[in-house]
């Protein structure tokens, strides 16, 4: 009897962790998306906020970077809503969007270094949280 109770308790604990990590990823992805939206709006509206780097290999116009961050931010916010329902498509898309956010922020690192580092760290936590949970634990 004791072993049956332990197994059920273990399953409940794993499901609680899985749900908690998924909610954590949803919140973090939502915040990452909102910050990306604000960063995109800042870059589109006012180029003077960012540092101008003349000799950068991946140089784009700041307005282009603004649109990239705005679009990724909007998609991230939409995917974060899907994560609240523990949808498989949202988990897969969330990992993909977080990876794209990391790449975009790495490439725009010279323009706004502190914010880029923060966004890379937040997106890394999102990827970890979404990949740490096994599919069976969500059901």
C-alpha cells in the first residue's frame, strides 16, 4: 500500500513541477515579448535611443532592427497565451521563438548591450523551462 501511495505522490509532484515550469515559461516568454515590442517601438520611432556602431559586421538600419524585434515580440506574446493551456504547438513554437529572440539580440548587441544581454538570459530560461518538462508529465 505504501508503494502505491508513493507512486501517486511522485506523479503528482512531477505534474506540479511540469505545470509550474510551463507557467514560468509562459510568463517569461510574455515578458520577453512585451520588452521586445517596446524595444521595437523605440527603434522604429526614435533612433537616437540606441548606440550607433559604424564598423559592425551585422549592421542593419535601426528601423529594420526595430521591426524585427517588434514582430518577434508580438509572436512571443501570442505563443505565451498558448503556453497557459500547455499546448504542444505552443511549447515547440516557444522554443523556436525564444531561439530567434536570442539570435536577434545577439546580433543587435552593440546597439543596446544591457537590454540585449537581459533578453538573451530571459529567452534562455524560457528554452530551459520548455525543454525540461516531458510531454507525458503535462497530461
